[in-house]
């Protein structure tokens, strides 16, 4: 098997979460990275033996780099993806794809013009339990999907953040929720009605949302999210955290306590890849994004960190899934197949554009008080 030679732009939190995958998946080789932080580049050189760049365009010009993983702040995604595509590099860009539908269109057009693959992820729609739930739906054994309920309560707002991260909190987190719903839904989304909450003057952000998504054909989905670090919905997931790590419920309030009295940017840099306080967690189960319940005509399906629970007419059982050998391997599945095997990825640019449109519609609906129709939607293909 030939290795796909990968370069990375941005060695922050997103990269830190993907680093175990990139280190352990034999299909990829990290050959270069660009970041302004010297400590991050030093750790990258030590861990991956790749070339370190402080200037993004120098990484993009590197002739050994075949594909580029863009893990920078959201406002840089469009410009960097367009530049990478123009250099003939395949692109894996973190969610949210960009900050506007127009930027997404530019990225899609650049990838098409230069004949490269564009994949948007990681989102939790790559998680194996979610994909397995989709396969169960496609089997037809449980009838049509009628309703999807999704709920997640986290401490997102009280992890160290840059100001723009706080401003884009809803877009950041709803990208997971919307991607999951779109993967499991029986048809494209049709419209969004939503409310958001901004409840802490010290954290100037919309840190919660509730949204109702209309799906073509009559199905619908409800999304509820809070990042205010009170209730933790990982309690419903057997105290397995979002990344698949074990959590200690006795550590209640840890995020607020850690943040109190510290310079936020310095704290964030210290916890980022290469920083003095950077730590990794052991992944023991599959990642998740809170409670997801898919209500079909003959069963409710619930993805869990260890499988999919089936609540059918006459039985209740778990279809187990073994713990992941390589976390987030689904991202590499799509990237490698697109770049090397020339297969069309599910999470391509059109997919990412549709998710971004729906996420932005949550904000628009909350601010206007009106239902927002969607015009750029696609649907996961059904077999």
C-alpha cells in the first residue's frame, strides 16, 4: 500500500485531536507542517520527522506534499483551501468548512477547477456508530426514518478560547449536529427554525441553541445544545467523553476552575500541541456527540460509544462495535480513497457547503425569529 504524503496547516487543538490517527494509520505519512508556534513545530519534527514551516505558502509549494490538512482557525479555511487546490494538492479541511456560503462555493470551485479532492472533516458523522446506524437504516428492516432527536450538553464555552472562537461557537458545534442529522436523514433538509442563548456576559457568545430542522418528505429533526458547563450529557453515554476517552464525574466544574484567573490566550497555547500543558487522552471507545435517537417506523436507533442500541417492536438489543484500533480512521478512509483511488467522498465540498448553510440558518432564524428555507442541500446517497 502506498502512503499518501500529507502536510498540515495549523498545529492547534484540531490537529491535536487528529494526531493519534495520523500517527497510527499506515496509509498516510506526515511530511510537513506549518504553524507560527516554535514549540508546536519542534514537537511535530520530533514526533513525525517531517519538515517544519513558519510560512504557509512554503508548505503548499513543497513538491513532496500530495494533500493538505487545514486545521487553522475558521476564518482562514477558504483562502488556504483555494491556495492548496491551485497548487494541485488535495484538501482535507476542518469543520466548519468556512464562515459563509460564498466562501464554501469558492472552495468547491477551486477544487473542481484544479481537479483535486476536497473533504470536510472531522465531524462526528464520521464516527463508526453513526455510520453503522446509517447502515441499519439503509437495510430497510426498521422502516422509514420519521424523526431524529439530538442533544448534547458540554463545557465548550469554558475551555480556553480566542475571541473569534467564542463568536463562532454555534457554527463550530452545530456543524457536528447538522452533519449527523444529514447523514441519517432520509432526504435533504428543507428549512430551519431555531433559538440561541447568550447567558454569560463574561463569555460573549451564543453558547446554546435549539433548532427544528424540516426534512423533505415529512420527517424532522430537533437539535439541543448547551456549552455552559453545567449538566454534562456524557452521563448518558456511560461517562465516555466526546473523543472516546473515560471521564471522571468527580471532576465536575474542572473547566471553569482551570480557566479562572488565567490569561486565556497563554492558557490556550500551553494546552495546545507542543505546549507545556499539552496532554493526550487514551481512547477506549468510539467518539460521539451526545445523545442521538433516530426514530424509524419500527424501531428507535441510538448510536453509543460501544455500538448501536436497537429499540424495536419486540426486542431491545445492542449491536456492539469493537473499540477503534485507530481513532477517527473514517476520515482517512475518505481522504485516501479520494486522493489515491479517485473515489468520490461522501463529505465533499458540496456536502460541507450544505452543512454550513444549515448551521448559518440556525443563527439567522434565531436573530430574525423566522423559519429559514434552505437552498443548497444535498443528501447522503442511499443503497
